[in-house]
C-alpha cells in the first residue's frame, strides 16, 4: 500500500516584474492542473492514480520568484539556498525562479546560453530526498517535461539523450542540472535550469543553424505565460511520477509500468542513431557508436564499432545521421 504525502499548502511568494510578462502564480498552476493536466492524464491512467501522482508533484512551482532580468538563474537559486541555510530554515523544495531574460546564462562547460526576451528561462530547486535509483532519473524527467510542453503547443519535438529537446536537429529547449550541499544542513540540492525558445527567433550567427524557436516552427507568437504554466504543470506531473514510482517500489518491490523511462522512449529519437559521444563532445569527442536505447537504470546503451556494448551515464552525444 502506498503512503501518500499531505497536500502541500500553497504559499504565494512572487515578485511580478511587469504586467506584460504575465508569469503565473502558484494558484494559477493549481487551477491549470485541475482544468487541463488532470483530465489529460486521466485518459491514460485511473483517476485515483493520477491524483496521487500530482499530489507528489505539487511541490513544483509552489513558490515562484519572477524577475524581468537576471544574470543567471542558478546564481539566484544559490543565493536563496545560502539564505535558508544561514537561517537554519527548511528549504521549500520545488521553488521556481523565472526570468524574462538572462544576461550571463551558461550551459554545460560554461558554454554561452542565449536567453533573450521571448523565451522561458527557469530554475527549479529540489531538495533531494529520493533514493539514488530514482534521483538519477531526474535528468530524463526534466527532458520529458520540456518535450511534452513543446508538443502540447503543436511543435513536433523529440528528446535527444540526455534531455535536449530538438526539432529536426535544431535545439528548441535545453536542460542544465547542478547539485550542491547545504553548508549547515548537509542537504543535497538539485538545481534544474530549463530554457525554452518560445518567441525568441533572432539567434546570433553561431546558433542560427543549431537552434530554433517554437514560434519559428509554428509561424506564430505564443502566450508566454500559458507556456510557462503548462511547463510547470508538466514538471509537477513528471516529478510526481518519480516519487510515485519510488513509493511503489519501496512498498511492493515493483517499479510498475508507464514510468519515466517508458515516456522518455516514446518521445526520443535517439535509439538506432549513429552518434558521437563525449563528456564534452564539442571539444573532446571520445568515440562513435550506435545508440541502442536506454538501460533499465537510465543509462544510454551504445554499440561500438567492434560490437562491444557500453553504457554511459554522463556526457552528451551528437547525431551523425
């Protein structure tokens, strides 16, 4: 029997930057989940199970801080963590930071992250209380959430391992994840940075052939607040799904079906592709292989040229075909 957590109290803590940005409040997220996310998920799963999963995921966006501009969302998140640690206060897991633009955004290996007005630039902070077998699936869950939102608005996107979201090889959304430990509590914090190109279609020359926006693909301008709301609803579902699977495993010894791994496979076009792998694949590519798909623990199974199979858990790939 699963033990469900209590329903989380929604505490509105939001700094509204300007009316035109129309960032959602926690109450908006709750309303949207009730009106849209719950009915859509109930088409595939029993209502009781859907509601249980969403209770687990209710932390996502229960606190929202929004700004017209930030240098880096990750730095702002670290500042919040430091403040809570200094005061010996429990950190509100699922806290979200939204910015209209990032002036100093960085991706993996300090690559420049182009984050102007018109996109979604989000950082979510989770206090990691998951067992390792589940927390290592968070990168996959984040990619699934972003891809589901992009598809929700009619853009035919796929996930590339680990969690890049692209349309025909051009990136429309990306995820950056970092971890740190509290200076006093020792808690592990997982910072999830998500960037979606929504209405920002004017890319610098070095990114013009590599990136694309949802607006460019559909030939329209999207309601940015509505896209953000849907994204947080999708994070709520996918994070809740991880907790739900963990509880079922701990109670029954069974992961069950229809979890994050299955959903990632449905949304990904990685399996069967020729790829180049590397921990920093742009600067230090390591080898070429055929992607076989995901292992049961979330790693990427790769077949080398000499028919030796390896499984990678970190790093990145580029498609060769």
